[in-house]
């Protein structure tokens, strides 16, 4: 009986792991890699290269989800000191509205501001009108603070489908996934967070972290220092794609 119960639990865990692997990589939908986007755009893509041309340089994008939070100002201090741009996928209701001055600072210091929905609902579980509200409310809140509407969004847990993609396209939002995650929602061990990211870092990579968890912001200086040693140039997601321009509705993933 015990063996049967253990076998059932093992099978269930394996099934859950498989589901999570699927959902966290865009639900098996077609995605576009940064290098592919750049190649297809050619020289006339219209995207801003910024200080680095990722067709030639060893680029990587540092991204943060679900903020701003109490530690975000400290993170911004680090990024400013290290001259590293980042892309922030912001939550609307309890974060953008709570920390408008931090959002204003993020934009003023040259970081890319993006959309991570209003309340972190799993969009694939919602009706079309609810999906639109989750994205549009955050668009409006960010625009009110920065004067600009985001061009990028990240679906919670990376879960998207044709309906989400269609609404994102209507709202002018490209979808951005990732290849490197520390799973920092599950640990406050800064050394472990740093180790996990450094193991996964690669050219044209997109790093996913959360600036709302206690262990994450302290891990960032070490991540930046080591990746600089390895010859990486930090860019925003849009700069990673340039000279391509993010295509609304499209899903980008390394």
C-alpha cells in the first residue's frame, strides 16, 4: 500500500513538473529568439541600438517582475552605480499605484518599463474582457506616471495562448519570456540566487528576477560583476532585439 501511494505521488509530481515546464516556456506556442528578430529586421528594422549593437556584442537582458517593491530603490542605486539598464515588468494595482515615484525614477534613469498585468492573474484562465482589463489598467497607470505606454508585457508564469496574444496585439504589446530564472520566489538565499543565474546566463539571454523578494536585490551586484567579467553587455529587452522593433502579440524568448 505504501509503495503504491509513493508511486502515485511520484507520478503526480512528475506530471506537475511537466505542466510547469510547459507553462513557463510559453505554452508550447511559437516564439522568436532575439537573434532571429535581429536577422529578419536587417538594417531597416527601426529599433534603437543604444550604446551596444547586439549583432556584434555579447548581450544579455536583466529583467525584474512584479514590482516595484520596498527594495527597488536600492536596486536602482546598484544599477546606476554599475551603469546597467534593466527592464521592469510592473504590477499595477498594489505596486505601480503604491510606488509611483519609484516608477518615475525607473523611467527617468533609462530603464525600460513594461507590463506584468494589474493583479497577476493567470491570463489563460480568464475571459477575454478580463485579460484586456488586466493589461489595459496597467498600461493606463504607467502612462499616467511616465507619459508613455509600455510596448512589452510578460504574462504571469509565462502562460499565454492565442487569445492572450491577440489581445496583446490589440494593445500594442509584445510578449517577453526568459531563459534564466533563479526561482527567487522559493528562496531568500542570495548566494543561491546568484549561482542559479550564473549557471544559466548565455549570449542573447533574458534573466528573470523579482525585486519584491528579500534575497534578490542583494544578489544583483554579484550577478552583474561576474557577467561583466565574462564579457557580457547589459541591455534592455528592446535593445536586445534591435534593430528589430518588438512586434505586438509576438512572443520573444531566447
